C-alpha cells in the first residue's frame, strides 16, 4: 500500500491542553474513537479484497460474510438524479465499470444498522474506488472538519451533513464537493478493530520514539500490538509533536501493517484465522440496500488479483486549518483537489499518484 500525503487534518484548538482533568480524559477517549474509526473504514474495504483473494475456491464463505452484513435502506432514494455527477468514465477502456464507495465511521453497532452515527455525526469519511480493470484501488480520506457547502444548509463542516440529513445528504455533499459519483455506501462500527486485530494474532508496528499513553508504554522500534494496545496506540495525541498529524500517520502505518499481516502471516491460507477476521469486520458493517449479497460476491471475485501494493492511500488536498466562529475547521485546496477528483472521474488516479505525494503538510496551529 502506498500513502500520498497532500494534507491531513490538524488538531483541535485544545490540542495542547493537559490530560489530567476528567474533561481532558473524556476528550482523549473521544480522540481514540475518532482515530480508530478512520482506520477501520479503510480496513474494511481492504478485507473485502482479502475475501476476493480466496473467493475463487471458497465462494460459500464469501456468501457467509455477505450475509453477515446489514443493509441501510433508501440511501439513494431521495437524491436528485439530475443533479448528481455522471458515472466515472475511464480514460482507458476496461472490462468493468469502476465502483465507488463512500465509507463512513460510526460510533456504535446499535446505530450502524441505520447508517447514522451516535450523536448524528460521521467521524470518518472516505472515498474508496475500485478501478475498472480491478487491478487498482484508491482510498481518499476527506477530513471530517472540512469547511464546505452543504446543500440546503450553507457552509459548515462536512460531517454536519450527516447530522442534517444522514447518509443521503452526506453523499450529496461529497458529490458536490468532488464531482465524483458515489455508487454505494458503507457504515462501519469502529469497535470491530479489537476483534480484527486479535483475530490476526496482533500486528507489528514501528514506533518512532518511546511514549506512554494510558496503561501502555510503546518503546521505540518494533512493537507487537494486540487489539487493546492498538486502540491506545492509534488514539494517542497528547505527547506527540505533530498532534493529530502524527496520529493520522500512525493510523495509516497501522493499516498497512494489518493489510500486510493478511498476506504474510498465513492468514489467507488459514481458513480459521481468516474466517474470524472477516466475521469480525462484516459484523460491524452495514451497506446500502442496492448492493445485494450476489453483488458483493461478484465484486469480491472480480478483485481476486488485487494485492496490497496495488492500493494507493490519499488525503484530500488541504490548504490549512483555521476557525469559523468557535469551530476548528480544515480548508480544502480546491485547485489541487479538482485535479485529484478529475483523475477519479476518469479512473486514472493510480497512474497519476505521484502528483500528490510531495506537497507539504499544512501548518499545525498551536
């Protein structure tokens, strides 16, 4: 997997606050949840690819996983078709049409069935594109605090679209911002990260410098993390020089470690371990009701040749961070962003990935 950092969301205004008071501890716990949701949204798509790798010989297991996924009803029913972007038009002919998902992290399994996060806010927003040739995939994170125009509600953070109108309005907002048509919607419960990590027997990450967070000390160098350790490692913000930027880097590094573990630890050749990992993910997933079990099976099988090195990870281009009223927000780079979105529209982002790998991160407000 290759990561292309164009811009990442900055820390909130209280990033330097001490962590000793009850309120600070609550904020820290909230930070852990946000980081894990961003990680899990990407992980779920990659585990679908894992299903695809074994799909040719284990179709009955794929059906088992698809049947474990809940459905969110009427996600696209209220969208104005005439106002929506056109489907992706590949610059080069391909055997299949590209497929684009909007992935959203939610707070609890109890609300994932409806596709609405607890409290009415989406905590992770990501576009996942499987290319028409089914040999490339792109994951583009959109900072949840991005300051955008929400149809019918004016300027606000992009995740407020979730609160105003649920999945349908969030899709309409993302489509308006990017000009990229969304084909399917996925809501994922972050709690599955513990079961997924443990089902894989833990994962190895490289820690840049020794830090202590919560009940754990993460020593500089290679650390083997179980699920609970992963929660704390991914959620740490205080004590990291780059604040949320460092947290995002940790999340992306951890994602690569998990996906790599699927391919190098024997999980794909161990039906028991793979079954446990995939059941953990699918039990925490809900998709729109236009995507049936047979559709999931067909997509998984079409992706059977996709490998970790074929997946590119991006963040939507960002100019920097600031405030609107009392809210900390992220300002998207519309010029660079339009170039990225245009590549998605013609299904050539992977071929042009290098254009988005050299921009500096925005300044972190202190």
